[in-house]
C-alpha cells in the first residue's frame, strides 16, 4: 500500500517526531496552520474515522488517550483544537486517519 503516513511511521520518509508510543505516532505538520500543528496517527493503517468499527476502536481510543499527553509536551496548557478530515467533502488529502492538533495562539472560530 502506498501510504505516506505508513512510510513516515516506518521511518522510510523523514518526519519531525513529537511523540511516539506502541500505538501512536505524532509529528509536526509540514505545512503548519498554527504555531503548533502536530499530526497524530495510529501506527496501524485506518483510512479515516469513517472506517472505525469494533475491530479497531481500541486503536482509535489509543490516539485519543495520547492527545492530552502530546498537548502537554507541546505546551498547550491554554487550550487547543483537534480536527480530523474525512473523505472528499471533508478535505482529507492523506487517506491514513490523522488528527490535527492545533494551538499556540487564539484560534479563529470557524466551521470550515
Ligand atoms: P488532511 O488534509 O486532513 O488529509 O491533512 C494532511 C496533512 O498532512 C496536511 O496538513 C499536510 O500538510 C500534511 N502532510 C503531508 N505530507 C506530510 C509530510 N511528509 N510530513 C508532515 N506532514 C505532511
Ligand atoms: Zn497508512
């Protein structure tokens, strides 16, 4: 499978790692939209939130469990935003489920 985030997780493509555990990998977005912009991904390939089912929900939970820890590492004690895009209309460009962790400034309030 030709998945850029699987390659990043395997170390085949370089990334600026922020955090890693058995289930989760987090790295800086190459094209940041905020002073802190980190991508948090499960180490196993799940295409998007739309693929979550009974067989992989524990992996998804591991991602959520890691978010407060990663936010702390990034110094986001004043708050942050977590976004995941799904499919064409959601604007998802990489088909490996990922959560954008954004912060480091007062973020604009917008729905799209
Ligand atoms: P999305 O549009 O939600 O699918 O988000 C994909 C994100 O991946 C974008 O914000 C890109 O800037 C980011 N991205 C793509 N390739 C890389 C890479 N090699 N390293 C870090 N971030 C990347
Ligand atoms: Zn993948």
